[in-house]
C-alpha cells in the first residue's frame, strides 16, 4: 500500500491497552491526515511503500500531548500573579480590565507556539474573544477544542472588595453567550475537523441560575460538552454559600449539571464525598497541578477522583499564575505532588501521568475516537522525541525500561524534535514551519508593555503584596 510517510526504527509508544503500548523497534505509516499502520519496523516496511521515509533511530514516536484546560489569551500576562494569597482579585484582575481583544489574540498565539514546542498538539482552549483566537489555530495548524468563556461579571470586578457578592449583569452574559453560539455555528468541525467547539460557563459563582440552565439546554441541543471551573477555590465556595446557601457541587447536582457532558475543572475545594459524587456522575475532571499548586498551595483530589472510577485529564491552565504551559511540567507535578500528599512513592506512577496527558485526556474531552493514541485510522497527531538529549539519556531497555519515567520526571519539552498534527509537520527539527515565532514574541511584548502602562494605577489600588516586595527589592 502506498502512503505519504513512513517513520521507522524508533521506539513507538502507542498508548494503546492499559499501559503505554511500547514497541521497541517500531514504525508508523501516515497517509494524508491519518495513521495507516503502526507496528514493528519490519512489518510496516513490508506492508507499505512511501514517498518519504524518516529513519528515527534513537528517537521516540508518541501521541501528541493534550492540554485539556488552557486560557491561551492570558499568556499576555504571564507571571503577574503568583506568590500572593488572592491571586485573582489582587493580582490578575487589575491587569485584566486593560486587556483588549487584540491583546488576547497576541498572547494566545505566543501561548500556542509555546505549547507546540513542548509537544502539545490538542489545545482545549477556554477564553474570551475565542471567535478571534480561533484564527490562531487555523494559522498554526494545531488541533483545538474551544469554548468562549461566559459569565455575567463586569470587567472591573477587581474593584469589588474581597468577600462581597459579585454583581451579575444579564446583558454581559447574553453578549458572551451569543459569542459562544456563534463559535459553535461557525467553527465546529471546521478545518477538516481540527477545530471543534464546546460551551464555556465560567463557573457556578460567576453567572445566574437562569444562564447556567440555558447553557445546559444548549449543550444538549448542540450535543457538546460544558467546560467549566468547579469548586476552584475558597472564593467560589464563599460566593455560592452566600448566594444559594449551598456549596458548588451540591448546587450543580440540583440543577442537573453532574453528567457526562461536564468537564469539571480543578475541584480544588471539593471534599472527598463531593469528589466521589462528581466521578460517579460521569463528569470528567481536569487537573491543573502547576497552576493550583502555585496560586493556592493545594493538591487537587485527582487521585481520589480516579479511585472513585472517574475519567481525568491534565491541563496547564493560565500563564499569569502558573507561568508555564508545558504538559511535561504538568505530568511531573501531578505525579510528585500526589506522592507527597499520600506520603507514598508508589502512588501516581509515571505511566498514569502519561496516559492523563494523552489517551485519558482524549476520553475526557470526547476526542478519543480521533486522537490520544497511535492506532490505525486515528488522526496523525504525533511527536518525534530525541532520546539522545542529556535529560533522556542513557536509554535502558533491560531488565527494566527507563523511557517512561524519564519522560515524566526528567523531560523539559525541548526534547521534542518534531510535531505532526493532522498528518502535517508544523514543527520540524525545533523550527515552527507555519508561523514566524520571533515576530509573534515581538508582537506580544508590545501588547504587554501597553497593558502594564495602563494597569499601573490599578495595581497600586489593589495593594498587591508583589508591589511591596518590589519596593523592598525582593523581586
């Protein structure tokens, strides 16, 4: 059979089965945007002929990584809100009120390039101005599962004193909801299916019951999922108790949100009983260890969620607090933090972390029929990883194999040599092939400079501890 490409003589990590599905002398055949065959090198070269053959000796072929929760537009504010107690109201919101749609787009493009260079091929992006941001995915050639961030809160919410109820404005919610509907109607299954859409309620504390119910009905109408922050912090729980007299998960169960359509992001403040309730409902959990560790100092209950039978995934979240949108970072964090939490080094093994960034993540977001593993008939979304980088050397295969733990505990992302999405190399030999990386960084810097100039006064009003540390020359 004639195909476009054969990559041979590699370690191939398929992620099929219950482990990682490793083939030590493996190959993959690609025809168009689809995987035509996966197996041992001798089998593939006998079964297929190709226009191009890549000898990938000393390299690993693996599925592209899936970032199941990311706000790429917030990349423009990387690193402005960490090491403080109230990262959102004191740190992020004084900047956010000055971020324009163009700024969001510029930050998003930079964030997408960052992710690709560390092996992310599918971005579950959840942000404002998504009808503009989506064009970044078209230009870059990445796979995106996108939702507009819908809430009813004003842009100057940071001016509301901590602890007071957020004001809801129905006109704001309606405008954002219409943006989400427009996204679904104009972009779902576009770009040969690379772009798919969901609904994005911001959180149960940031919108009215009426709007939440309307979005639930729309998810059923469009047969899609609801990507939403759930029990993401004590601020949310405080708002919910003051407004409704109950905690977030009990409230969501009451209005019919706990089912297979829900992607419940964080569950930071969920109790064990609440966590088990969400897992048993069929809703998926998205865990962002780097973000929640930095901004809250908490280890989310992902281990308990999995033990209760739930489907879970990993995300990198936002750059203002997490700083880093790199799924190798998330795999390492989730494993180490849960070992520490349980005081058990056997908890959360490396292969589980890898699955949560590939096939389990694909299941959680509803794309496992297309991506997440290397299997005949699936989309050709894959990485070539250089195993001769110092961080992944030496390679040991007997009596144990060290590739999987080294990927999770040692890799930084720069070991990813080439990235293929939908059968097309969009990074080859560490060079992005579809957009100008240097120009993207330059453009983002210009946006960041202008935001910082405008936000100076609001940051002083917020009395951010970061400002005091800068005055004390600690930063």
